[in-house]
C-alpha cells in the first residue's frame, strides 16, 4: 500500500493480487452455482464474511506495528455473549450494546497494548494470556450457548438497505472507507512508521509505545465489533469461539498481503483475504468437494493464495532491479 | 541576545549502561551562533551525548540549561519544543513512507478532519526541497527507494526545518558526497544565530566549520580547544589516547606474478553490473573506486553468489569456478566482508567467539559435537590475527564497539583461510585506531600469499593501501590506475566519470597535476 | 566473592540470561507445587509428583520441535495434527501386535518427519510464511488422515507402547526417565552441535547467515523435519499412555507448545532460547494446569487464572532483566569493555 | 510468469473442471440429502457419521437418495455457510450435528420454510421447525449421579469430569449431577476438570487429581471414561473406583472383569451413543418419505444403560442375542459399543459403523413409533417449560440421605 501514487511507479500492492484471486474464485463459484449472484446469495456471502473480515481488519492494525495479537477470539467471545445477554434487556439495546462492546474491546486491546508496549512483553505470549482470560470471562457471563440478541440487530444488520445494498456490505464499505481515511491520519501514518522501523520512528519523534498501545486498542475495538456482528448473524451468544477461527483471522491477514513483519500491507487486503477464505468454503461446496477433501483443499488453497500474493513481491523485485541501486558509499578526498 | 552567555550549557552529565560508563562527568557550553565540533572515536560517547541532549536517553546525573532554563527532555518532542533538533547518524527516516511525510514527522499538518492531505503536504515538501537545494527527489517518492545520500540530506533538512535554536548534526556527512551543500546550509544557519553541535570524526570538516571543538574519549571530555593551530597528529593522538601517531602500514609490494591470478573475473554481468573483467594477483590489494551507486555493491554480491550472474565466469587460482552461493564462494576461497555490518555482518544474539567460529565450526567439532576447548583455540587464533583482545570474546557481540565488531568479522573471514578477501568498505564507522589495525591485517594477509579486493569510500585509504585500483562507473570498469599513478584527484575525477573515455595518457596527465605522494 | 560470582554470571559463556529465566520458571513451578501442598497436606509424595511429571512428557517432547522452529523465527502450527496422525498410524499399523512395532515405529516416525519436511520445503523454497505453511499443511494432512481412517482408529495400540508409559525401572517411572534423556539429548543437540549453533546464527540474522554461507534452506527444512519428528514421538507416547488414538488427541497440545517455548525465555523472532527453558516452560504449564484442576473452580475462573498467571510469568521474566542489570552494575569499572553499549538501552 | 499468463492458466484450469461441476444436475428424481458434520476426528463423531453413511447406502435408500457428507469444522459461521449452500443446492433433507442450540436457528428456519426436512442428532436446536433426535432429555446426569451415590452409600470423595465448557450438553448434565451430589453431604467433589470428551486429556487430568487427592472413591464422567479409569488403574492399581460414563468397549470389558471388580471397580455404561445418528437418519427418512408424521419436534433416543451384570460377550460382528461387548482385540478399547443398536438399527454391522459401508444383504427396517422428549428451554425449545422433576433421576431410585 503505497503512500502516494504519483511520482515513481509503485509495485502493485499485494491486495490487488488478493482481489484478483477473489475475483477468480468468485467467478468459478458462479459458474457452478449461478444462483449465488442473486441479492440473497450475495447478502448471505457478505454476512458470512463480515465477522472474519472485521476481526482481520483489527488484527491488521496490530500486525502493521510488527506485533501479534491472539486475543481476537477471546474478545469476540466476550462481546458476543454480552450482545446476547444485554441487548434485549435495556431500552435502545442495539445501540447501547454497540457502545458497550466497543468499549470492552477497547479495554482489552488497551490492556494488551499496555502489556506489550509499556511492559515489554512478547505480544504472542501476552495476548495468548489475555485470550485465555477473556474466554474465561465469556464463560462466566454465559455458561452455555444461549441468550437472546435484540431483533433489530439480528434482522436489520443481516438484511439489505435501499433494496440493493446488504447491510454487511455497507459496513464493509464503511470499514474500508474508514481505513482509507485512517491511513491519512497521524496515527495511521505512525502505525506504518512504527512497524517499519521502531527506532527510526522514535528518533523521528513518534511515540512508539503509544502508537502500539492505540493500535492494540483499535484492534480490540474491531474484535468487539466482530463479536457484535457475530451476534447479529447467529442471534445468540456462544462463549466458545473455536480456535480455528483464530487461525482463519491470521490467514486472512496473510493472504491479504500483510506480512507478519509489519510496516507493509493494509486493511483492504485483509478484508479481501477474509472474503477469499469465505468464498473458498462456498466454492468447495459448489464444486462438489465434500468430506475430508474439504480439509485437503482448504490447505492447498491457502498455500496457493499465498503463492499468488508472492507474485506481487516477485514483480516488484524485478522492478526494483531496474531501478537505481539504493545503497552505496561515497568518495571523500582527504 | 547576549552573545557571551551560552545558549546550551551541560554540567557533569553522567550516563552508565550496566558496567559501561558512556558519559563521565561531561560538561560543555554552546554559544549562540557558533559551530562547535564534537570529536571522538566510535564508542567515545558522542552518540550518547547527542541522544541525551535530544531526549532519547535520560542521563543518570547532570544538569542541562537551555536558553537559561533548566532542560530535562524526556523525549524528542520535549527537545523540539525547547528549540533543539537533531539529524541523527542512524537516519531516523521511515523507508515505507514518502519523502513528504517523513519531512513532517512526527506531526504532519492535518486538515479540519484531522487527516493529512498528501497533496498539500507534497506541495509544501516540494517547496522545502527547492529551498534547501535538493533536486531530483520527488516528494512522493518512498524514502526506501532513495539513495543513501538523498536520505541523509532529507534527514538534515528535517532537522533544520524546525528553525531550532540549537541544532545537533551527528555525523551528517557519513553518506554525503557533496559536502559543500551542507556547509552552505550551516553557514546560513550560523548567520541567523543558530548554534550547532557538529559531531564528526573528520578533521577537515571541523577545520572548515568550527572555531572550537570538544573531544570525548571513553566518555570523558579530554579536550576543549580552538581549532586554530591544532595539528592532525595532536588530534588523533588525543582521540585514540595513544602517544604514537598511527600510520598506514608500509606497502612493500608482495605481488607474485609467477602464479596465476588468485581471482580472475571474466566478463561478468549481473543486475547493475555490466561486463566487468579484472584480475587480482597473489599478494595484491586491488582497490575498487566508485562514487556511490555505481554497481560496486552488486559486483561484490555477485562475486560471492548472493546475486546470480547473468553471464561471464570466475577463475580462481587458474581454475574456473561456478559460484551460486556464498557457501560455494567460501569453498572456492572467496570471502566477503559485507557492507552492512549490523544486518549482514554480525549475529547479534551470539557471543563474539561464536560469531568468529561460525563458518568453520565444524572444524571444532568431533562427531558433530562442538568441543569447547578446540573452539576456544580456534577463536583465539583468529582473534590474534586481528589483534582482538580475548576479553571481548565471551560477551554478546552486540555489546562491542563497531570497530571491534569489524575485527571479529575479519577474524571470522581469515579463519576460513580464504584465497581472496572481498572487503566492502571495512572501515566505515570504525574508529581511527582500529582502522590502522585493519590496514595492517589486510597487508599482512596479502604478504603471506593472499589477495584482496578492497572497496572504500575514503580515497585516502585506497591511495595508501592498494597496489592498484580499478574504477567503476555505471556498472562497468572505466579505468585502471597503477600504484604509481594513485592519487585522490585522479581517482575522484575518474570515478565521477569525467574520464570515462580516458586514455592512459590522460590519467598520467591528471596524476601529474594532482597531489601525488 | 560477590564479584567473582557476578563475573561468572555475566561472562561465562554457558550461563546465559536465558538460563536464569529457565531457573526462575522452574522455581515458579516448584512454588505452585508448594502451594498445592498447603491446599492439600496429603499431597507431595514422590509417586504423586511423578504422576504429574509423567503427564508433562508430551508437552516436553512436542515443544522441543516448536522451540527449534521458533529459534529460526518460525512457528509450527501442524504439531497437534502430526501428534494425532502419529497415534493413529501406530495404532493402525500395529493393530495390537508388538512384533509389528519393529517396522511400524520407523514408518510412523518417518511419515511424521516427512510432514515436517514438507513444511520446511514450502517455507525454505516457496517462501510461504511459516504461519500459513504449517497451518495449511496441517489442515491438509488432517483431511488425508480423516479420509484414511474415517476419524478414529479402529485398531488397538501395541501393548508394548502402553507398557512403556506405565512401567517403572528401578523405582523410576519410564516416562520420567525418558523426559530426562530427552532433556539431555535435546539440550546437547541444540546447544552443543554445529547444526544447533548454526540454527542460532540463522535465527539471529538471516542476512548475515547468507553472507557467511550457512546452509539456511537445509537447516530450515531440517528444523521443521525435527519438529514433525518430535510431534510424532509425542503422539506415539500419547497413544501409548492413553492406549488409544483419535484424530483430535493432539489438538490440545498446540497452543501449550508455543506457550512453553515463550515462557521458557525464547524470543519469537528467533535467535534466542534454550531447550532447558522450553522444558521449564512445559513443567510450569503442567504444574499450572494441575493446580487449576485441583482448585475446583468454574471453567471461567480457571481460564482467567490461567491467562493471568501466564501474563504474570511473562512480566516477572522481563523484570528479571533488571535483576541482571543490577548484577552487572556491581562489576568494577575497569572490568567494563570499552565501547560496550547494550544495543537496546542505547536507543 | 506474467499476470496474463497466470490468468490464462487459471482460465484453462477452470474450463477443465467446469464440466464435472454439473453433478447436481442429473439424478433429478433422487432426493438430495446432506449430512453436515461439525466436529470430525473423534471416535464418537466418526462412528455416528459412519452409521448414517452406511444407512444411506443401504437398500432401498441407496436408490432413492443422493447422499453427501459435508464437514463444517468447529466454526459455527462455516456451518451456517454450508447450510446456506445446501439450501441453494436444492437439498430435500439435512441431517446435522449442530454446533450451537441457537446460532443456527435462522438458517435452519430458512431451510424449513423451503420445505427442507431438517433433523439434528445428539445435539439439539431450539428452532421449532427442525426435529431434534437426542437423549439430552433422558437425564443422564441425574441418573448416573444417583447411581454413583447409591453405590458409594452416600459418602466419598469424587472427581467430576465435565465435558466441554460452554456447551449446552455439559451445562445440562452438570446441573443435574451437581443437584444430586449436593443432596448428600457425605459426597465431596475433590476435583473437577473439563475433559473435553477426550480420553487422553481425561487421563492426564485424573492422574493429576489423584496425585493431590489419593483417596478418591468415585469418578463421574460424560465421556473420557476409559481414559479416566486408565488413570486410576495406572496410579492406584489396587484400589479402583465407582465410575459412571461412556460405553467404550475397553471400559465395558473392564467393568465386567471380576479381577477388577474385586479391587472395587463398579461401573455404569450409559451416555449418548453414536447410534443416535443412524436413528435420527432413519426417522428423517421416514418423515421425508411421508411414512411417518411426527407430532412433536423433539424425539428422545433411549439412554443406554448397561451395568456390569448386563454385559455379555459377542462372538460375531453384531450384537445378537443380547450381547453388548466385543472381545479385546476385535475392536480398539475406545470403540463405542453404543454405535450399534440391535433394536432400532439392525441394519448396521460392526464393519458398517467402522467404515461407513453398508452391511451386505441388509435392508432398512421400519422403526417403531418414536418416544417424544421432554422440553428443555434453551436446549430444544424456546418458549417452553421444563418438567418440574427435570433434575430428578428416572432410572434409579435414590437412597435416603444419611443424617
């Protein structure tokens, strides 16, 4: 994701390759299941995508700062059971719950960020701790799947508006638009700077710790929102979010072209990555892949998706080779 | 403003890192409108002092007064607010962000929506680049796509942008070829009353810019003097803390022409390398002269198989070799001392000893198990070759100064018993004492039958150390200069491409005009 | 006296800060055991502690491979699946016959190693991020195993394996002996062999390793292969221990292997970590889960405590660096190395 | 390769596989039936799915339906997505193991409104248009806990092996069992853990608890019973326990072993059996073919209940003549004997539940009328009331509480 499109030619962002792959997979899916192009079909697909997409978008913010975050499944579990226990109990439940889940997500994210940025813990391990603890909190709130989600959340957020726009699609568009704006904010720029080179960022006067802290906080908020949308989709609360979901969140980010090293990539790629993983499930079904073959193909397609994304790296390398050499010495006559 | 009162006054600054004292009771003053040089070897505490003043490092003790007010910066923003800004040696630019964004970090201007408008930022940046005389750099270009020199300029401009009352320049010319550009800017700032602390290890720059300089050694201030009347020898001996002035080792030719050349490069092409041929003879140090970015880095990488050859081949000791990896190069007898010590040279989680023994660790093992005693003997032999004290061997290599790290890398290279050493700017960021040490090691190596290909950014080194030089311009060899004709002037004009069509006579003519030894 | 002690702490090559971490983590495990003793005075006999140690063997073994891979800056998410596959294979191939073990054992372990090698090949040559490669490979092989076995082993594990896990030699349960052997062998391989040394180097700086000409690809592949092998061994032992095999039995071990490595003081970006640390981390996690089991809380509180203790352990681990720096400060000034500036504190 | 070349390659691959894709187009006259498994890879799920698959391939159903198995995994959103795909593919009936009693309601409702017959097995959903076939309502927790209390004489230390935290089944059974144990002040729960229905995990955890509490008298489990008992046999071989739980073949063999009984082993083999899957499938097919009309959407599959005295060794591949356990070595110890059900599923042989292939010569037999289940709010119905005695045992009679 280049900061500017003018001036020198930029390598094609890997999110573009992810989008291309998505297009191809969707096209094949349509070939086998033409009914999927209907509004209902697309609404279903978007509804299936949105939880993963929002969670992956949140994780992207953390990964851009060159940290890892496993807490997504924990936060989603907590906020999902909150939606299922609170939204029908208070007036205006849908809105109040939305605020509540965002705050809870933010809180957990800020705790993560504090542990990582200010106490210097390794993010992978620290967020593993908060993930387990959050799952515990979710179990305390709701012992078993159940509860009830306000009808407004359940029905409106999974439906369409204006007769053609699935709400999930609208939310995804808003998220993408929000990201495009956020990328232009000081914090957005700082996140890239910190992830690229924390030392240089610090010497530039950026507050590295605060940037990471806020990135974790925002990510937590996104997880909270993902839990909310999960509630909308299932109409219920479930204290158990499977670990396979966590792995899919990471896979979505990686397939979307954001390397775990930080500083490169972006939210749009991750949203597309989530789309790829969701349409993959549909595609495999439509093509007639069943039983254990699903697992095998799941694995193979993930690898293919990454190889596809690597294309962008190869192409930009080739481009680099023709550009000037960056590093060199100089001559100093003494 | 009262010109006699110091704008910046530091008293008894003290900073320790664990067992090391980085700053030891350092006091100094900086007056309005002056450039004060800060000299010292690597590891003398210059960078720490800069970082203390910039708010990056908090001193353990000591007082600083800035413009008559107590000054305790906790971070770089405090320093900026107080009117002090810094151009760092490490370059504090973010490679993945554009020139414009980097210029205005950490707080680029935002519009009513609190968003950064790239267009207005780039327009403003463009004006600034013009104003500071930087041409050929698009404000929308990514820093990572720029040559090092351009990055350094932007770093300097960024520090100056703040209109600081005190400006710290930490080795601002380390990657800069046109120093006059900087000198002009410095002169302009001085005229406006800005005070500059100028950190360097180059005496000529100090003479050119500073009326006064201070010098650190082992964290202590050892000298504060006017630059007038200072001799080079004085300064070097003070800096190194030795009474004997070091000199280049005697270059007694040890070239052995009876044997085939140790390394013969025949018409190789690779990325950024175009049809290069040359030979390094036994007992010879062949210098490589080039301005920055002429393909010299690619050449060295191609020689050890880090980048693939498109055509041509190498002959080592008269035998044609195929080198596709540094491993193959090592087997063939070619060993690279790489350009970027921090990232390509050292293994910073490993001890110095392990860093030295790693390529030949199998020799210290029986049945694959490393024998401690055997490894120690091996490492000590290598350390002795480069004069590295054995107390540096156990600790992690990242605790060592740059010079000692470079010695360890040399020791590692020598232990593999190479036929030809490929040295890419081995003295960059190395203190004076170690430099001479490295020269000696190289000469000793070739005297004992080795050969070396030596690239340096310092012409002086090339002139005094090499038996012969080749000049690379735009990816190809444009001239060859024999020992007799070596002089900074000749090399500079050839490297700049002025004599790309040069005939031997022209070079000779040039060398006569130049200040040959 | 103090000086001599501190000097040996700091300068001795064998006593790395990671060793201190590992010892502290082990101390934490011991403290938890003592807390159990307080909670329940009947606790504390050798047999009881042996029983707890026995249950840690799977983690101790599987985490070794994870540790090697993390040492390279990678991660192996296929460990759970490989463990299950190993158990299923040994049950399927032996079908309760000890004689069949002679060939079934190598076949199983070679297959598991092969899965690991495949991970390594994708990572080293196709440059697929380890996270995705191992996840995808694990998912795919889970599918293969599901296709072959229909989800659960229909055969019995060879009795010899079961005996191995419950037998005692000279009063010491065999699994504990195995843990000891594995700890010694693993530590030697990781810290004393040339390959181990090269792994540290590659994990520390890939670029430098390339310049020096270390066999990066080969060792990457080998490390993932060893990870597969260790997961395979752990799976065999687990099948022997529980006298049965299912395709989900390895899953609970994946996250703990990562946690054990990190709690043991390794750095997830590579280049740092000792097997002794991983071992300590595994024992710590076993003790933690024991104490949580005995506390009789609702699962919610169990999770909260478990997560909390992991975080506290990590915080204490970072504080330990202060301890070390205090120790360093005791050194007399002339001992200091000129120009010695720890990289991270300088900036 | 250039991007263009890649596109061409991909397009070529697409055209190659496209013709095969019409696999739903033919066989229009057959009923399209889907099995949606969620978990895969444990003994129970494998046996249940194999039973269903074998029945689907048993005449006359093999000619009548087009049967397909989908593995959705443990992520509920994927199960939703797959059910949507099944609706789109024109399913006539779906039999599934639901991951949540409530999360699938909307998509199941969608399916049912399109006339698709939706059956769940073992786990349930609260959607009233779907049919649940399960024995979650058969009070496993209350019955087994009471049985243990009776055997222990109302006092003793016990270990409580929960199932999977956060599932409806675990919550239901735990509630019942806790209520019973609480009635008897002599019963002391000294350790509890979530064994995740996994024998290896259960064995580890029981070993740890035994280390802390060497005098345990009983273990209550839902699954992971064999592993739990193994832990006792290994750590305390001379003093065994009273134990309630699953129907693993190895566990039943141990229960019936006089040598172990002499050391104090008393066991009950109950818990949900995989045969519930096959039973649900048969009921579903009868509903689909309009052979049966259900008046209540909750069907109860009878709770297996086998005590040591009831255990009888089989000589063949079927449970014939009242036998209910296979000799050691014929099946692995974890094999679930309740995968077979001679009464409701006589079509299934041992091979059928192990491989999913139909038994040779078998024909699907009609089922007797089903027993309808109690209501359990939040488990199998939404706005409903549980029977007043839902926490009481109905298979064993309680002993008086000792004062």
